[in-house]
């Protein structure tokens, strides 16, 4: 997959089959569109192009709002789009100047002049242009003028999936990992770097690796314990993850710590990808470390049962 930051170096593409959007999470609804453009491209000897925007439009249009949390970082989204057969990823820098483009200007400058779109595929509720003025009806009425074919993923098709990025965020914030994973079509993933912690887990027989998530806009699920798998340097391990403030040891800031059941070694500074499989329990303050150790043993046994399913 070729990635373009802006339109300056976008080159000639054979029979471009195009879609656009933020595609946060690349969930089942998004996947219907991605599979459709792949099918069309294969039928006409074309190439697939996805237009996306970075930073996320809300970060630019509402800079004083600090509550936006995304399901995928740009790097995570890029990997997923490649896996779903996107040939070209065109990232448009989202600025206030770009946001001021009318729908007609966006179509002419990006879809026609830059990409030379052969066919455009969009979801029934997709909007674009200044104040989100453009949509399927406008495109349909003017597609002969613009010179490309148009296809809409119908309301029925999208609603049958019954999924949205908002629903997934809500599920994760409520600890409903299985629901979020069903909507995503895969486990929700956290990618980060292992950093040094207080090493308290090692003292009670459950050594943990502290995970630093380098992007503050990445959605972190609600506090609690989770059954997980984790990938480190190409190897997959089972484990359990704790998100929270560690009230038993008077912690005062949120940490993300993973205990890998079958790993013994140095993880510091290594990259880790953790897949959340199930929510075990909320975070609890225990009376002492012995009580915490007993609960961790129960958590491990529960996690192993769930991961074996």
C-alpha cells in the first residue's frame, strides 16, 4: 500500500475506485465499503484508493474540546487498511482552510483533478465539504458533470451491520469488550512501549510490564482487569491486563499493566500489542497485598479459561 501525505506527489492510478472518510476503528460497517471497492477494482482492473483526513476533523474544528478518543491511531488504521486491500491511502492534512472547501471544490480538486476517479463508493450517510453540505444526492445529480460513476452502500446494508464507532467507544467505556470486539470483527488493541514501573507485581509473584501509550487521543477502556493476548517481537503470549490507579498501593495516576503468563525476561523499551479478549472485573481496593495476590490468582485462572474458549 502506498501512502501519500497530501496530494502533491499523487501519481497516475489505473481505474481508481475510491472511497473516503475517517474510518476510525475500521469496524464491520467500514469493512463492507472496503470489501466492495476491492471487488469493483478487481472486476475492472483498477486500484483502490481511500481518502482520509488527519488530524481528525473534530480536533481541528473544535480545538477546545479535549474529550475525543479514537479507536485507532493513524498507524493502527494504516495497518488495518492495508490488510483490507487498499492500494493507495491518500491522507489529506485537515486544516481550517481545507474545511472551508465547498463540496464542489472538494470533488473537483481531489476526486477529479488529483485522483481522476473512475468510481466512487460511499456510505448512505457520508457527508463532505464545508459544513458537511455535500452528500449522495448532490453527487448523483452531478456525477455526469464530474465524469465518474457512483455507488452508495445503502441504508439497509449499513443498518443491517448495526455498528458505529460511537457504539464501540461506548461499549469499551462500559467494559463491554465482547460487544466492542463483535462490532470491530476483531479484538480491540492497545499498542505501546514497555516502560519501567515500581516492580510491585514482581514482589507478589505477578510481574507486570507497564505500557506507555504514546498517543493521548487513543481510547483506553474503563478501569479494571482484562483477559488478553499480547504480541511482543513476533511472539504471542496469554496474559491479563489491569487498567487503573492501583488503589491497594495508593496509586494516584492511571497505569496500564500486563502480566504475561508464559514469559520470563526483560521487556523494557520493547513494543507490545495487546488484544483485549474479555473483561474480568472492576478495579478494587484490597485490604493488603496478600488479598490482592489471592485475587490475582483467581483472575489468572479466569483469564486462562476464557482464553481457552
